[in-house]
C-alpha cells in the first residue's frame, strides 16, 4: 500500500536576505543572491553547436531584459528586467 506524503516547496534565497517560493517573484522583489567577493560562477553548456548557439542568444537577450507576455494570467508571464535593473 502506498501512503502519499506532502512535502512543501522549499523557500529560495535571494538578495538582501530575501526568500520566496517563486524564482521569478523572488528576483523581482529581492534581486539576485550575490556571490561573495572573489567567488566565480561558472556555467557549463553541453549540447550541439545549434543548441549552444541558441543558449548564447538567450543569455544575450536576458541581459537586455525580457518583456512579459500580454496575458490575463500575469503571474505566469512576468517581465524579466535584466541584471542591470536587479542590482
């Protein structure tokens, strides 16, 4: 017999000690969690030449900011202001 258990979603950490359950709302409310001075964040990408190029284009687009979608469900498609607006 299987007995289900409920496990609540964990709170995520953001800048200025902020926490939130939703990564998008947490970034907009608190900004990104900053690494310690001298820390380096490395990103590795595994894929085909086409998928790696697509990810590189996405990163460039995210740096500029991504507008939200016009939708009655505004919480599903919020804008992402880009890193300059979050600091």
